[in-house]
C-alpha cells in the first residue's frame, strides 16, 4: 500500500493482492531480498506508465 507495487503486480499477473503482499513479507524475513525486489518493481512500475 505504500508505493502501490503489490496492487500493480497483482493486476499484471492476475494474482491476489494479499498473496503478493504476504510473499513480499516472507521474502524479506527469509531471504532478505524482498525490499530490493520491491524497490526494483517500483521503478519498473514508474517507468512503464
């Protein structure tokens, strides 16, 4: 909800917004890569409009 990445990605993939948000949280807690991935996807979202 902060940058709108989860909602944008759910529209692109056709997945549930909740599932994508949970996946980001789990990736941050387990792998530590979720924050970087989130920021990269935010940049992609900004430049794809």
